[in-house]
C-alpha cells in the first residue's frame, strides 16, 4: 500500500526558484468533496521529506534550519486541479532550506555529527492495557484468535479502508472512548472479497503518517450512535459474520458501509488540527507487519473532541504519537434536504 499511496500522491516539484511542490488527490481519500486528513498529512510529509533529501549537505558555515518553513497553500481539492503544498524558505540569504538528514548518504559534514546519546528501555505501557497480543500467523491463516476478531471495511466512501485488515477486540470495546485495533495493509481491492498481504513493499513513515488518522469515528463511539464508523457497530458485525462460519468459510468479516447509511448519521466530524510525531524511522525493507492503533477520545464537549493516537508495532515498540482536535456537528448541517451534493 505504500507504493500505492506514493503513486496517488504523485509528488511533483514545480520548476522555479521557490521550493514548490504539487500533490494530487485521489477518490480513495475522499468522502465526497471532503479529503481524508491522514492522506493530506501524508502528502505534506512526502513533500517535506523529499525537499530535505535534496538540500545541500549542512556545514558549520551553512547550518541546518530546523524545522524548515512549510507553507501549505491549498488543502482542498476541486474537479480540475490537484491541491498544492508549498515549501518555501523565506530568508533571501539562503536559497535552499538546509537539514541534517539521518540518511547516511547525507552525513558528510563530520563536524556536525553528534556523539552517541543515551538510550534506555522503558516500562511504558498502554493503560488500560489492550487485549493480549494476537497470534498473527494464525489469524492470517484464518484461524480464530481467542481475543480478537478479524475483518475489513468495504463501502462506497473512503475506499482505502478496503485495503486494511483489522483485528478488533472479541469482547468489544469495554472502555468507552478507548479504541484498540490491529491493522495490516492489504495488497489491493478486489470484488471477490479475497485478500492478500501487501506485496508492494514495506511500510514507510509516509504511510505511518496516513495511519495516524486511519481511525474509527470516536464521536459515534462515545454517543453509541451505531453509525457507519461506530467501533461498537463494526465489532458486533464482525462477530456476527464470524458466527456464520460455514457460509463465510472462515474468511475475514466484510463490514459494508453504504452512502445511504452515512446520510442517516446523527453527527459528523471534521479534523481541525492534526499533530503527528514520528518516534522512529521505520525500515521499508523489513516487510509489511501489523500495527496496533490505540485511539483515545479524552473529551467531547459542545462539539469539541480531543483525541490522542498511539501506534506501536508487533513488538509494542512506539512508532507514532498523534493528537487531534475534532469539530463534531449535527449531521443536519451536512445532509440537509437538497444538499446531497455537499457529500
């Protein structure tokens, strides 16, 4: 899926003195005219890292500027032009931003290298604790796990969800406002509902940036609306699918989301701010594994919801910490009569 995401982003540098990049949008990312925030953030991250990878090697006389200035110009799409992300270095004395890259190819300024810095293991853990780790090999062979149920979301909006295999807690989400799910990226959409592991290469940090917003609807979870992305409803439909074991031949559950169901929503959410901290650089050559995403809604009051996100790998190593501020509004504002095009 990493290669698919980069292909859809289609990052292009605009010729000229300003460090300006364009980024395409794709219907996989869209709910009508609304772009998915994680895909937008991934496009910005791709532009920034591409820019930094092509800047001159820092020296003592030409030190790095961290963070480099980034000025997104347009983050909404239309039917004719892709959105633009602009990364422009303002001070006229330096025509290009400079960055001390961690890539060994850019470590030529030995005088700027830092001495070894301390590291130590921590007893940090998630609270409340998630279910015990799944037997990943077993679930990929369509065997039942005692603590997790497997499925994917296939529907008429946000099609990228069909590329994600999900493990949901078998006994449900017992702490309202806390959602746990294990995610593995699939190779491709296909109509016969078969799936396969992602053969497009490993996961990179651009894809992790996207995953920081690949979340269920936490407002639906808190209010228990039963909406299209209410985790309680998704989990119960996965369990119901699995119980029909003979008919479904132990295949992962397929939860279908239809546009007509979305239009029955009681509320809809828009991300106002999204802060993503990548805690380590993942090696895209290590293959495609499972990722635990813990999402916590800390509050929902008068339409404001604060959400924390933690992403860890199969060894429970911390990869990403993210925070969101979300605006939750009554659905009538989006799905009012005569405004179906607002989707």
